[in-house]
C-alpha cells in the first residue's frame, strides 16, 4: 500500500502552484514541511482527492482519489487545521454518521458504528453533545473519529497543531501515535516531525528535499534561518 504521485501538476487558472511531482510514499509516518505558499496544502488536498491534478495522477492503494470518489472516502481521510471548517452537523453522532452514510451505510448501521468508535475512544457520552459546545481539542477529536469511522488506509493532517495550546497539542499527538495507519502530516514547524519515517520539503511547488527526517529537517531549518536572516538584514538597511 502506497501513495503514488505520477508526474502531478496543479495549476488552477493556468497559475503554477505545484509540480511536476513524482513520488512514491509507502512509509507509515510521513511529514511534509514548507513555508506558506510552498504548495504543501495543495499537496494535502490532492492527496485527499479534494482537488484534481491538471496533469498526472494521484493514487492510494491503487485508488485514483480524484476520479473514484466513492472508493476514495474509504481510502483516505483529511483533517483540517480548523475543525470548524470541517464540522457541519449540530451533534457529534450526526457529524460522525454523515461520512458513513455517504459510503452507503444504512442509518441504523451507521449509528451502531458511531457508538463503537465513540466507545473505543472512551467518549460514549459525547453522542448527543452539541459539536460547537466542545473545546477546540475535543472538536479535533470529533473530526479524527469521524474520519477513523470510515476505515481509511491513510490520514492526511493539514497543520493540525496550529492554534492549539500545549496540553491540547500533547493530547492530539498521543491520539495520532496510537493509530496503526499511514499518517501524512503537513506543517511549517519541523519540530513536530522529529522521529517520522520520511519528510518531504516543498519549496515553490517542488520537492526541495526528500529523505529521512533528521537530515531533511536540518537542511530545511538551515535554509529558513538563512532566508530569515537575509530578510531581516534587508529590513535593517532599508
């Protein structure tokens, strides 16, 4: 099972955003790092099949995630930085059941599955709770449980730690560590990728670095410091 990008380019309205990218990702813990505007969020959305490439193909476990949306929803799930951009239903059980029903489950079967997932995460009391009355960390967990209920092989997280306080970040980190799934985590912060199996560094819509976490993150950090120092120097002299 692997994520495969085959000569992928994304250029909405003719504007180059990403690519060409050709890469195969079989590892279980993969980090994607880069500055704002580097193409990493577009990479995440291409991974999840939320946008289609203008050139090439993105597949996970043999599923073309842009063209076969029915199989894609049970193959890959994405969790956004802000859970309020993802949650659309008033109660936890309704939110979690939505994706299951989209997969073709009956209402009763989806309800049973929701309770199983809630029980596994020791959250059975959450079923009828109002989603917007939960803390941000709890809403993140609702999003995660909603995706896990659909049984994906890969989960993509786009800047999941941004805006979280330290205790909530630690809690989310523990939840993710317990998952026996392929995790692809998109971030601008290299510290959260320490210990990952592989890291991709995006710059200008292209892969600038790819390999084991430590050397790639070292190169990325060095370059960010160089750019930061240059920008600061330019501001001082102006």
